[in-house]
C-alpha cells in the first residue's frame, strides 16, 4: 500500500425520521478523541467523516460537525427514508470508494484515495447487518460489538499474514470486544496480507460499536467542517424491497417510571423457578420493575412457560447489550458484576447486592452488600417489608 | 413449483445449566462444555419447517465444522424434516473469520439441489455472537438480505415474500416493519420468531412431517453429504485463515475496574442487619440517601 491510498475515518450515522440515534454521537465522540491523538502523533491531517443517509435530513449535518465531525457526507433521498439493506449497502460502498468525495473532504492525496482507513458502524439492529454487507462488498475485515479502540503501530508475526516473519503494521486499529461472559476481552485486528503467496490489502479496518459505551463530546457551535451533499447512483434493481407498513411499538417493560429495579443473574441456578418467584414477590413489595443479566437471556434454565415468556426476554436485559437504567434503588440478585452489566446500571442512585460470594465483582459496584444465599435472604426481606406495611396501615 | 429452502446452522457450546461448565474465573470451560445445535439455529430450522408445512418446501441444511458437527445437522433435520444435509469440513476451513466463512457457505449453498428461494440463518451464534456471517453470505450470494424477521408468508404465484421485521432502535422505541420482496431472499430470523399454524390442514401436515422428520433423523447419514475444499471448488486463498482479513491478536481478562462504590457488607442471616437493610432501602426509595 502507498501513503494516501487509505485515509480518514468514516463513521456511519443512524437516524430515525430525522432524529439521530444516541449511538451516532457516541461513535463520533470516540472518533474525535482517537483522531485528535492520531493526527498529533503522526503530524497528519486525516479527517473524521460522518456519513449520513436518509430523507429530509439536511438539518442534521451541522449538528454532526458540532459533535466532532470534520466533514459530513449527506445523502438525502426519499428512497433512503428507511433503512433497506441493499440500497444502503450500495450507497455507503459507493461513498467509501469515491475519489471525488474524498477530494472534497481534503485535497491532500485525494487523487490516490482508494478507501477509508477505518470505518465505524453501530452494533445495533441496523448497523450490525449494514456493516456486514458493506464490508462484504468492500471485501475487508469487520469486528463486531467493540467497546474499546486503540490505534498503534504493531509488530506482527503470523503464518498467513506475514509468512512467519515479524513485520510492523503501522496505524493499526486494535478493536477490543468483550466476550459473552463479560470476563474476556478479545482484540481483533484487520491486517493486509503481506505474505507474498496471498498478498492483498484489507482496508478499511472496520468495526461495529456497542451503543451506550462511549461518550459524545460536548457540542461546540463554533466548530467548522465541510458538508458534502452526495448524489449516489441508485439503480432500480437495488430497490426491490417495498415498505408496506411501519409501526412503532413500545416495550411493556418499563424501567423508567419505577423508582426501583430488581435484577437477577446466573445466581438463581440452584432453584431457578422458585427463585424467580421469590424475586417477583420482592419486586412486588418494592413496586419495582424486573431486569435480567445478559447470560440469563440465553435461556440457561428450563422454566415454566409463564415465567420464561415473561422474564427471559431481551427487553429485560440490563447492560451494554440491553438497556441502561438509573433508578433510585437497584437490587442486584445473584449477579456477578461483569463489566457489561455494570455499564447498564452504574448510574443508579443506591445499589444493593445479594450474593453469597463476597469476592464477586458486584461488591465494588454496590453500596450495600448482603452476604447470603438469595433463598434465605429474600424471604426475610419480603417478611420485613410486609411487616412494616402493616405497621403503617394500622 | 417447489419452494427450495436452505438453512445454515452451527454446532455451538450448550449454555444450558448442567451442560455448560465455567472456569473459576468466570470464563467458559470449552473442554468440559457439551456441544449442541445452537439456539438461534434451532429457531432458523423452526422457521424453515413452517414453509415445509405450509408450502411443502424442500429443505436443505448446511453447516461448516469438524466431523462432529454432523450431530447438529441431525438435530436440525429432526426439527424441519430436511431432504438434504451438507457438512463442509476441511482442515483449511479452520480459523475463518466471518468473511471467509461467508465465502465458503456461499459455495455450499450453490452445491445444494435446486435453485434456492429462501436461505435461513440464525440471528447470531451463541459463542461467536457477531451476527455477521448471515448477511455476508447473503451479499456474496446476491440475495436480498432481510434481518430480524419475526414472521413471513410466501406468495408462490408471484414469487414474492412478505415479512415482518422487528427493529430495535436502542435509545428509542422499537419498530415493526412489514416489507415485500421478490424471491430469492436471505433471512436472519429474529430470536422472538414463533411459527403459528391456524388451520386444521396445516396442523395435520405438521404432525405428518414431524413424524417423517423423526424417522429421517434416525437415518440421517442417508441424507448426509460431506464436502472438502476441493469438492466444494472453493479458492483456498479465500477460505479459512488465508481468506480472513481479521485475526485475533490477543485474549485477556478484562481488568477489574477500580471500586466505584464502597460497599457496606451485611450478614444476610442476621435479623438486626436485615432490619437496617430495610430502612436503607426505604431511604433510597424516598430519595433521601445519605452516603
């Protein structure tokens, strides 16, 4: 690869009917922080480019610059009002390969531009699939569900990538991905093949980013940036999917209007059915909504259909792959305290943990740690709460 | 005409209690954990079976994996009464990332009998969890990709499909979209999919095919074909490690964050302690926390 072939960081925004999804500004914030360091370190001037597709979205571009973009590529068309995978993939891929657009972003090296150096998508219902198909079209590497990013020069010795020799890969994006347990971090790299028998470039280095992980930067109305109104080639054959109807639905799980949330995790394992019933009673006494940890949503236990369909659902998951909550009281029952879960509840006002293991991570994340088996502790709590209610009523 | 359906499945660690084993540090103990047909693959097979019952579809199932992965094919066949089982197995397939896996699965689907009208995959694997392989395979096949599908009906006459998709807009509301698309399509089925059979003829067909599926699964080897790289005709530079743009650079324990709160530890078996707990809970609920 030659200097100038791969430049800039393209961040794919998501919006719904003209309103940005929170993850869009979170990704821009992290892109800004990474590239401020990157440009300083390399005395370069590469750009954070927000790419936004939709209909009647012209207003949004200015906001994206205030939140950290150096340039915005905006595509406004009635055909792009709703995300349809084929046409969105084609348009984003066109943009990512477009020398003219790159020239409008920055003249330097623009004649050589082949692809962005890096690309970010959101790891949600839309971005997960879109990132997959865009990177299949661009034939490069993609890591999913990332919650930490670092750019470094890395020495690699790899049978396939380097033919077993040590080689330095400059400006490599280290993409950190927490595994399903929440205890392990896997770092994924997208690397060109420099082994002569299978030599080829793999750019952009791309990933999808977990919503709710990164903070947006503070908006600055004085920030300057370029807005590029992009006109893509749209072919009839890419518009085969017809939208017949679209209906907004709101979850029956209501974490926002309850003062308290009671959550449970793998610790229910000794008698799942009975323990969930106990937790249900406790939640009832506290007028609390019920949440679950991510592992629970994987249907680890055989439960009666009534409990299973009510509680073991993704709507109840609290954490990076679910909802973020901030009640006045959060009761974590049998939850070990994996980072993914903590990210979803750390803003709670007062946190109580019920756990038999005093070494579990949740102890660092709670105000009150009740050491004991939930089978023993919860009935006592329920009895006390009921007793007090009677006192008040009498 | 017959509706041709393919399902892509995966053998995964069995996360159910009693089968899963964790190391003391909380990570999965792969050596001790049993394997099974992945839960999302199970839903994909169920969704395909709906087409068998309703439209008399012919079903083929494919998977990439070591020889033991044929047990997942057998399990899936029992769920959907498949006519054809494919195992793509070769040492050079190992270590593939999603792009290289998609390249191989595309080749596999093209070896199935008949031109596919619908390909089903699960939403994501429960171990890898990327959710990328389905859409990437769809793109390589040139099939319209429909993700998060919770319901579908095929119009055989017009060769079209109507599908409902559940889109979760994190930080917003959820949306149910109803779309129509010409076949062929590639569907990643949503975890909340449920097949519903409303009329008697469908329920009878359901019984009949289920019985047939059980018999077939008992003799699944009769339906099984195993393909290596040469038999699939894939370019060895495009599959396995050689065809993967990404590598796993390192795996580490996520470092313990510094304690964000100072926990007061109380003894759950001490009645006096527990009365104090109640008082604290009520303070918290009334917004009068004193830390």
